[in-house]
C-alpha cells in the first residue's frame, strides 16, 4: 500500500478499526523479518546472534523496554532457513508464548546472562548459553560458518571463541536491513511525529516567565504518555544563557522574559521514534535571536532542497555549513549540530549525513529512507542560539516533511 500522490501521509490514530485501512501489523512483522533474513542470506554468516534490542524487536517482533531492555540479557538467534529463537527474561517467555504466536512456541526460551556483569561470568551462565546456541547451530548445519553479532559483552565474546565459534560483525548488515522503511513503518513514524506536534502546542501555551525547564520536560512526558507513547526516551529543554554552547540536557532553570529556548522531544509510538527540535522566543525576541533563527532555517531549507533519491549523502552534507562557519575548530567538535540521522526503531540509524563521515563514504539516498535533519546557529549576543529539526521521508516525488509544527519563523510564545 503506497501513499496517494499529492496527499499527506496518514497519521491515522491509535486504534485498529474495521472501517479504514490503517497499519497492518502482520504485514509489518513479515516485512521486518523478511529484510533480516535477506541480510543473513546475503552474508557469509550461518546465523545472526542479536543483543541490540532494536534488532531483537525487528526480527522477533517482541519488546521489553525500561529497566530490562538494555541489560544485555535478551538475545535472539536467526539461523539460515530457520525461524528466530528468543531467550527472554523470566515470565516474559510465557507471555510471548501466549500472545506473540508468530514465533513457534518452543522458540521462546528462558535466558539470563548476569545483568551486565552483576553476576560474575565464573558462575557459568554464559558458558551454558553459548553451549545451547552452539547446539542449535549444529542442528541447523551452520556451526562451521561465522556467527554475526551486533553488540556483545566481552566475556560472552570470549566464551563464543573458547567454544570454537567464529564471530563477525552483523550490526552493519542489520542496519542496512532496517534502512528502507515500509509503508507501515512510515505511518507509525508519522503518527509519532503527530503526537509531538500536539505537545509543542502545549509547550507554546505553557512557555512563559517563571516556568522551569524541568516543568516543560514533565509536561511533555505527561502528554506523550497520555497520547499513547510507549517510551519517552528523552526531552531536552534548553533556555537563555544555556543555549550556547548546546548542553544537550535540561535543568531546573527558570524561564525568563526574552529567553530563546529550544526543545528536543524523543519518544516512540509502537517502537518508532521521533527526534524533533523546535526553538521559541519567550514573550519577545531580539534582532540577534531572529537573525540566528533565520540562518538556521536557511541551512535547513538548503539541506531539504538537496534531498532526493539517487543523491549521495556527501552532496547533502556539502549543503550544510562547515564547523568553522558557526564557531567550531573541527567537524568532530561540531558533530551533531549540523547533520542528519536515520529514524526507525532506533534513534540513530542510517543514513548518518554529516561532513565528518559522509565525504569519506557517501551513501546513495533511496526511496523509503526516513531521517531527521538538524541545524544549529549561535546568536551574535554570545549566548542565545536557534535549533531546528525536521523529520523527512524520501518518496518518489521527493522529500516529504513529517514534523508539522510551524518552524518557518521564530515562534514567540505568549507575546507581551
């Protein structure tokens, strides 16, 4: 199902209904597992062993977030011509067996490796786990082929090697597989962005002198979870003299009259993320602030205009300002201020577009890539700054922007 030419991408809501065609989750699951299997078939590997929790979700269509999602205790094995096997935490296994039946029941298994070292490797949990994995590789007839892994704890890697398994990198292959989004993925990304559109309306109403940065963060978290977010990963709130240099976090600073303030809202809906900056002036704005915003917007528009299928990421990066143009000595020091990054189940996927990397290894842009383009411009007053970010999907007709809260001009909240 493709978008209708000339119409906005759908942001259909949270419910499945009988009277409209919305996200088809069976189709989404088939697409993701199919892409992962194709990546495995194209490689030298007999199997992928995945610890990256986004890769696990992509291949098994299961998820545990929060406290357990990043503890390196969940892992999945995808062997050639086999369905994925998932080792998960405690009672989650029975839950998957009852409610996630797209994986064979027997392929959901209990596993535990030690909470990132809290249980010492000498206890033998990793040794037992590798032995079980090796037996499955033997059964699949691929034990003599390399095992592709994405991320790993050193003791687990050492145990794999001790038991005679040759490990190679699978993260590059999985990131390539995840790079081209299906229609269902794009709809979910668009719905996630639509939720942030609404949060920014709330922020503009609340952003006035006497409000603290952390109160805006609390507001954004509350509204996103009320609207159905499954994870608010981060909300940056930067104001006043904190805008330059960019600290990438929030504090309890009080908002004051005339502040320039910018925010980044990072959350996910059904796993699909946003990275969505907007900049505001509180009550009034100065010429210096407006000039900085105008420049950041010009850089943004120049970047968007250069985005289309078949263009190299080096060509897009060349449209963004050099580090020296906005006060930095090197592209490394300025990294993350004028760049683009892929969006999907993960916050930073492919393509990564910047002067730091894209000139060395350019990637051709393709239809179905979704990414966030970020610009930043310090103001001449020495402490204010403008920050803009737009999320973009590459379509057959060119770039389409998903982030719709107004950003053409500096938005003044609650003007005097």
